[in-house]
C-alpha cells in the first residue's frame, strides 16, 4: 500500500510549496484554508493507501509540480473560473468558484451600469481563460483522457468554536460586516460589480432601519477585502452567532465565504444571486431580485416566530447535508471511489 502525499502549491502572486500532514486539522490554517484543511483531515483516513498525490492550490491553474493518473488537483479560490491547463495529465480536479468565467446568474440585478460592469468583468475573466480551454480542446482532439472537474463549496474563511445560540435568543435581526470594494486607490472609472451590489445592499439596510426602527441591524464596513481579512474573527463570528438573518452580497464573483460562515451557524441568508451548483440549488435562502426588496422579504420572516425557526432549522440541515466538512468528504470520497476512467467533464 502506497502512502498518499499532500502538498500545498502556489506559483502565482505567491510562491509556496510545502508538504503537510492532514492528520492535523489545522494543516492549512496558515495558508488561509481552514475549511479545506478540516475536510482533508476527515478524508485522509478514508482514502489512505492509494498512492495519491493531492495538490492543494488557490489561483494556480496553469501547472503543477508533477503529473500522473494518481494526481488530484484541488483549486480552492480561482475567482476567474478558469480551466486548468493540465486536465490531460492528472486523474481528477476539484474546484471552487465555478468552472466557467461566464456566469449567467450574475446578470439581471441592478441597473444598466451593473450590466455593463458585469459584461466587462466576465469578459476580462474569459480573456484569462483561453489557454486552459484551448489545451483541453487540443488534448481531446488528440484522443487523450481528460480529467473530470468537480465543483466543490468554497467554505468558510473565519473559524472559531463558539457556543450555539438558539435563533429566538439572538439579538441581531440582521448583521453585515465586510468591505464595499476589493481594492482601493486603483483609479477605476467604473465601479466593479462587487461594489455596486454592496452599495445597493447598504442603501437597503439604511432604508429598512428608517422604516422599521425596532429592527436591530448591526453593520460594520471596512475599506477593502484586505482590511476585512484582518478583522477579529472571534468578534465577527460571535456577532454572526447572535444574528437571525445575514445579508450575503456578492464578492469579486458571486461566491463569498460569508455564505458558509452564516449557514454554519444557522443564520438565514438573504441575497440577490447565487451561481448554479449542486451545493446552492434549492438552498433555503431568501432570494431577492433586487436589494430594494429587502424589507418586504425579511420582515414577514422576522415577525413570524414559527417561520423563522423553520427556516433556521432548514439552513442548519443544509449546512450539515450539503456544505459541511463531512458532507464534502462524502462527495469527494465517492468521486474518488468511482475512479477516474470514463468520466469527462465538459
């Protein structure tokens, strides 16, 4: 029986290469991937002795240090939705943030400015994606086996062990903490989709506070994503645990760590758009066509204690069955058990 190897590798804006031991649940905390480190901690005993080389990476989709049918690539944060360049050289790929740079669900929200910025943003992502798809197409034409790409949840960024608080005892009706934009000082003339969506959310929260003064809304805004990740995680998550409904505005793409940090504690998510994926479809989320609908959609839930509890329980069940570390372990284990041959993801 050959031992599996676990390697973290990045070769983009950060240069990193280190082997790690998934027996330690904190194995990827230093790299910023607490969720996936705990997934591997649970997965490793289930797949031991297979001689797999499991690479964990983030933005690196163009190369790996080694290849082979026993190589598994786990791409954890490619917000551009690019195609890996090496699908004819590995056994399987697991990927967060989607498999395509074009996400139809991102359209239909906000006004014409949002539409223009979404078109530009997705066109820019598509321009970064060409080589991977071209290499895959050429390999397919040459009759080579193409590794399947399986989408997986992004998971949480912040993690602390906090005592559970029943939904009826939570003082915050709504809570948002985060940035309005990704980067500052870049001189962009057009605001990015993230900033446009989050400004709409911010205005909706202000309108709700003015119309419903008895509703307890807690909001904390940082200048950029870089500032947000330096936030005191314990304080942020304690506020989350004390919250009934959590606004989930989009990030640089439609996915955000906040969705998972919210549902892990049973907060009811409310937001505009989510991409199509097996871990999002039919999720118990209050879905908006526009943030201007926020008040009319959340107030009936807040005023109905039974409905609030039902949605809270549904969210906790969704986390446990679809998105928790254990649920993802079963998904990955099943895909690996099925084997690599004969499965192609277009």
